[in-house]
């Protein structure tokens, strides 16, 4: 049995952040650890960018810093999340072995001098990365401070070099078997692209005009897998030294560069870095909505508790304008993560850097020191987290699944499509936001996952759907589930080959549609009115319900070239119901539609009446209420509850200040 996050948390929510002592003189380390203790820190991530300090020249080893800081952490009773330093190779590696450096689509070298400058396919990079990982694992595998292994950092570098080309060909041979099969899968008859020899195949480099979309799709799959090989090699090395210590790598939130489902399956602990934009503003909770989406996705990838590996204590330094988080927002968004399944809350970073590219990025301990507002808020958060230990290891029950997949995203966003205005993550976010604002807690699910736990299946957009996914969807709806399906779904197979009829025949049968005849995408700012008075944007479609027993029209287009045609349809399929939504409804209309479908499927929010902007989500024994608005609110309670954060008892209602949070126990 692999270890899990529970082996690291040991029943407590872990709290802490990245600590980069390499950047500081040793006296500072002692002060750091003292202040960490005072702030309630229980986990420090160390070593992420330590390669040049541990291996200052090829083959040398200098463990003095890591020895000392791990010892200091252990003496202070603080756990270590020990990173392999392989995200940022030292300059000597690139200088001596330029073949370890990635090349972009144009063939230009991506030089050292920043970070993440490695070609994932380079045997030389892999060899050096593995060697230092093994040595670190050997030295610290049984260190008493060690709680969690952190491999690399935010994997995502792609490369188009010749070594990558050779590796890509091997990958393609495993996927397609023969060159004939590859030519068929890629549709290389188009534009005379037929390959006569494996050696002719390249990564999709800069070309004269549009590349072959199936080629690009396979390259994205390959890049994710190549990086995953780097991860699993290091994971296996640390596991060999410490089989009971769980392993993670910090994923980027809803990141297009790697297939998050495949990666999560290889991790003991799924962790994510999350930086919602505080400038979204207190009256526009887009930051909180983005957080909720990433948190639901991460929990679903983890199939249970997960770790928030990085968040900002206040401002970041990489947006055009970097606003600080106003008072209370760090607490609100941190507790939102706990409510949505996080058992670990960490920040980037503990002490704000004085030099380097991120010196203006906030930290738990800012330049202005421990008396700063930011640090005081960090301390207050650290002090109150133990009140929430009752949720550690528990789940967030959800009867709604939002289906999501990376290859579908990759295939849908290529050039040469009906509208470049359709952004997969934006459509996904719009649908998730609609569920979130009605407090309909959802998981995200791979289209081929077991869907039996879910009564409401939501497909914002899955352009590419394989046979297994279509069959499973059909079976689940036939057995009684409700499906709400958005446009541009089921259009292509896993090789991006278009299926007949506008969308797959099995999907049309579920939806009660004869055909999707023609897409009528909408221009930026253009809307179309439906006959129920609501509007849609982004997209519209000429769809034909099947006759005689096909879908009924729930709403028709009232304006535009499709006036009079169905826009939203509904169909009984076996014991279930399937809705089709051929436009992007305005936010309230989409939320209304999903609430209606949920209610019909017997799915209700955790509290019947919650003021707008208040998030309500149940986790384990607690019901969390989070006020994302700038105004105080009062939330009516059907039964009495005690707020474990304050110890106060509330019988009929609970007041919440702006950014206020309650964690209620019946
Ligand atoms: C993350 C990264 C950290 C730091 C942080 C700044 O993406 O893992 O090392 O750069 O962003 O927001």
C-alpha cells in the first residue's frame, strides 16, 4: 500500500510554506524557525531551488545547508516537505551539456539564467536529476523531520529539440504501432503530409501555415507523458529510500500543459498551487469562483484530501498590476480550500526574498517584518486552524459531476476552428461558476470515470469523446441520471476525427437529437435572445430534434438567423433525462437551468436559503459558510449549529462579516 496524505498530516491540518534558506545567512535561519513556531507553522517546504547549493560543481555534494535546516526544523517540531531540486538545474549543467536545454518551436535554445530550463527527454538531464535525487533521498530518507517528498516544481516545460523528436517517435510507435496506422490517425492524406519513414516525424515545429491538429494533439499527450516519466523516476528514487513517506509534485491550477488525471494517478498526494486574483474584487467573487473550481478539481484528482502547496500571503509579482489581498481574504480563501478538501495549507513563500525575480512577491514574513498586517494575519490563521482538525481525512460529498478532460481541451483549442472566441477553460469556469453560486457541490470527473456515485452529470464542453466515455454516459443516463450537456461536445474521436452528424450518434440518441446541422458562433459582445427572455453568447447552433419521439424544446432562439429553432432541449432517455444547451446562457440563466436539473435529480444545496455571494459547503462533520461579499450578511439556519471557530451557538441565523467564515457543527 502506498502512503497517503494522512501519513503526513497525522490528524492535523498542516500549515506552512516554501522556505529558501539558501538565500539567507545562517543567523536568519534561527529567527525563521522561531517565528515559524510562533506562527503555528507545522510544515516547511525546503530544497526546491537548492541544486546549485547542494551540487555547486559537477559531482560535488554540499549538504551543510540542508543538514542544518532539517535539524532546525526537527528540533522545532516542524515537518519538512523535502523537495528534489530538479526544476532549476545549475548553470554548469547547461554550460557543459547544452543538450539538456530545451528548444522552442522555432528551434531556439531556451537558456539557463531563469528556471525550468531542462528538456524532459534529455537523458543527460534525467541522469543528473536522478543522481542528485538519489543522494538526497539516501541522506534524508529516514530523517525525523521528513513528512512529505516534493518532486521538482510545477512541471510544464515542453521541448522541440532533436532528442525530443527521437523520443516522440518512440512514443508514437507505442501508441500507433505502424506508420500506416499513424498516417491514418493523423489524416495525413490532407495537404500531402503522408510520412514514409518514422525518421521524418518531428515535433510540431514552427511551420509555414496551420499544423496538423492530430499531430499537435499527440505531441501534447507525449509532452505530458515525457514529463511524467521524469516525475516517476524521481518518485521511485525517493520511495526506495523511504517507502512510508508520501510523494507529491505541486501542479499548476487547471494547467493545460499536462494531463492532470494521468499525473494524479501517479502521486501519493495531489497538491496544487493556487493564486486567484484578488483584484477580481470583493463584489465580484471571480477569484473565489476560480479557487473553488481548482479546489474541486484537485480534490477529484486526489479522490479525497489534497494539499494546497502554494498560495500568496498577499500580492503576487507576475500580473500587470499586483494588488495585495485585502484584510481577511487570505483567511477566507484558505478556509475555502479546507472546506473543499485541503488538509494542508502552504504559501509561497515563508520569508520574502530580498533579491531575484520574485523579491516583490508577498510572503508569510514580508520585508516589513513580523509586525506587518500580512504576518499578523498569517499568525491568526495558524492559531485557528487546529479548531478545524475534525475535518482532516474527511470527504466533501458531491452528487454532481462535471466532466473534464485534457485531450479534449487540447483538441478543441487548435486553430482552424469555427470560433477562436471559445476558450475551453472559460466555458468550464462559466458552468462551474453556475453550480458554485447555487452551492451545488460538484466533483470533476474524467469522462471514463465511474459515474455511478453521481445523479447529475454536467458536460460544459467535451469536444473529443472516446467510445468508452460515450457508452458510459449513455448507460448512466439510461439508468436514471440527469445529463446537462453543452455545445461542441462529442464532435470528434480521440484522434480528432470528426464524427458524422455534428455530434456522435450515441450522444444524439441520449439527447434525442437527429443532427447538429450547423454552428453559428457569435462575435465578441454579440448575444442572442431566447424565447424565455434570457440571452446566450459565444455560440448558437442549428439543431434538429429526432422525430417522432425526440427531444422537446425547453427554450428556442428568438432573435438572429436561428429564430424559431430550438436552443435548449430536454429528452427522456431510459430512466434518465438529458438536456442539451446549444449556446452559453447568461450566468443567471445557466445557474437557474442547473438548479432546475439538480432539483429534478433530487440534488439540493446544503442549506435552503443562502444570501447571494455566500458559499455553503459541507465537509466531514462541518458545514462551512463563506461570505465572499463586501457586506455583512445573515444566513438563516433551519436547525441550530455551533461555530467551531468561535465556539458560539446559533439557533435560527448566523451573522457573517465581509470575508467572514463559519464552520458549523450541528
Ligand atoms: C509558483 C512557483 C513558485 C513561485 C510562485 C510565485 O508558480 O512554484 O516557485 O514562483 O509561483 O507566485
